[in-house]
C-alpha cells in the first residue's frame, strides 16, 4: 500500500486521490520538448477529499483561485524541469504547500479603542494646524482667496 502524503501532523492525503497526466511541455527545449511528454498535469479533488476538514477546504478555495475548477478540482501544471520525475515532485510540492497555507487559520482582528495619549497627540496636532491656518488669514496678501 502506498504511503500517505503528509501535509500536517493531523492531515494526510491518500495517493489515490491525486491523478497525474503527462503532457508535452511548451516553450524552448528543442527535441526534448517535441518528442517527450515531460510536463505533469496534477489533479486533486479538494472538495471531494474526505481527508481535508471543511475550514481548510474553504480557505483552499480562496488560495487556489484560478487553479481550482468549479467542481473543486485543483489543477497544477509543472513543466519547469526536463524530466517527468522532477516535474512530478515539483507539482506535488506545490500542492502540499498550497494545502499547508490553507491550514493556517487567520487571526481575527479585534477592534481596539484609541489610547488617551493618541487622542491627546491628535488634538495637539489639530490645534497646531489650526494655528498655522489662522496665522495665514491674519497676514495681508498671505496667499488666500480674499
């Protein structure tokens, strides 16, 4: 039986959940690109996975963006390297990183009230600015709309 893919200490994916297709790479590379199918198209049904908690699935949907289809399947295409094996590892690493990022629960912001010191500084700044503007009005020809 294949070993599960560890994401965190509590989350592991079954290799059977991941589907890989090998396609031809695009871009430069000469005969290697023209003859060999080295690029990997990795597909993972995130929304249908029994191993991912609901919260992770929700955050994953946002993080995956265009890489996730309407059906909840994440598609990762890896074609950085010249060999199938290295591209497979790259695609799997990227999937694991994406899911790891989705496991992090964002800290909710608690609104705070301004401190007394910040209120005092704000009022002093306003008073100083008001004084500068008042001085401008008193001066004749002081550059204003009279």
